[in-house]
C-alpha cells in the first residue's frame, strides 16, 4: 500500500509540534487518491489565502506541484525495498544511492523526508534513518520516504519494518 501524508495546522503552518491537533491528513494509494488529495490541498490553499492572506503558502503550493508531477508520471509510489535497505544489524534504513543498484535513480544531491506510521518524522531528512526523533532505537511500524532529487520527486510505498530491539 502506498501512503503519503500531508499535515498542516488550520493556522497554515506545518505541524512541527506533533500534538496531532487540527491536522488535515491525506492518504492515498492510487491516481484517484492523488487527484482527491490535490483538490483537498487546493481547498486548503484557497481557505488560507482568504482567511490568512499574510500566511506563507509556498509549502502547500510545493506539495500540490509535487503531487501533480507524481500524477503526470502515473506512479503513486515505487516499491520500498527497491531503493531502501536495512543495514547495521537491522537497525537502520538507508536509501540506496548507487543508480546501478536502485533502478537508475541519481540521488547525489537528494533531499529526504522519512515517515513512520504515516507521520512525518521531524529531523529525519538524511539518506539513512538511524534513530527515532527522540534519539532511541527505531520502532517497528510502517515506513516510507519522500525523495526530491535532480530527476524529480518520488515516494516509496509504505512497508512494515521490524528492527532488532524494537518493541
């Protein structure tokens, strides 16, 4: 199952406090879900522009643009393990950077965002996910990663991962 999550507070900023309040979540698995997500984000954007004209809406505009690009490619997600491996005693997730081993993607200047159980992990923006945001071991659960790279933008399908010493 492919999943992407977009969270923003009703005041328009992205939810960095992880309190779970007033979030708008969009989850999808196919082209229709992407179309529905784009429409939902456009409605949020219009609401923000009408009610909070001073707010910076560039992040939501970027999300809409990225989803539209994804829709153009007709790919909702790519298989998680086609570009991610579990390393170092099964406690680390790492995106494979070598195009010869990852389906031809050049991630040399990529930006990453990791997700756990559909929630964006703060400060989890590197090629590897070594620990959870609190500094502890990764927990078992459903993971995916968004990658922005020279060739565009992609989202991996969500995959259940269990780790050594995970609960």
